[in-house]
C-alpha cells in the first residue's frame, strides 16, 4: 500500500498576489414597493392606535361608573 498524498493546508492554497474582484449588483428599489410598504405600516400603526384608544376609553368608562 502506498501512502495517500498529503493535502495542502488552507494557507498554502491562498495566494496573496491574486485578488478576485467581485461586482455587486445594485438593484433599484421600486417606488411602488416603497409606497405599498409605507402604506402597510401606516395602516398597521393606525389599527394599533385605534385599538389602544378604544381600550383606554372602555377602561375609563368602567372606572368612572364604578367610582360612584
């Protein structure tokens, strides 16, 4: 049996003289998507605000009616 050839280590694979240039694709965000995302968040925040307001009003009415 012959011995298996040694695998080179990771430091031997790297050659500092060669640099790889990677181009990053810049995708433009669609204004329609930005608009829809902002409308979604506005509606979500409005619904949360309405729920909190109704809860506060209901709690205030219960407090006022039980205080007497």
